C-alpha cells in the first residue's frame, strides 16, 4: 500500500476515472449493438447520428483512439447504407410483381 498522500490521492483518482471510462465504453458498446441489430432504415439513420457524436466525443477525450472511432463510424455507416439498398431493392421487386 502507498505511504504518501499524493500516491493515495492518485489511487482514488484512478479508481474514479476507471469507473467513468468503463461506463462510457459500455454505453458505447450497447448503442452500437442496438444500431447493428436495427433493421429499420429510418431508426438506424437516427441512431447513426447519435453514435457518431458519441464516438467523436470519446475520441476527443482520448478514451478511444481517433482511428478506432473512424473505423467504427465507417463500418456503421456501411451497415446503414446496406439497409437502404436492401429496402429499395425489395420495393423494386414488389413494383415488378405488381406490373406483371
């Protein structure tokens, strides 16, 4: 155990920062998971804006690396765009079926 006052304070600070960082990481993981699980394109677009903002804030405060943030945002935006493509291709198939 530390003997100096400054070392004891450091331990207290580290604990509180660790708890805060864990909470932020867990929150981010949960939001990303809900975004990946969503199949509705409108909901996904709204969530993407929130997730992007959250990732930018975490990168700004050095909680996650800026490149990791960029990679996650890229993957999530690809996911949302694929939802758009799937829904539009379904509507084209329905339109062809109705016309014939």
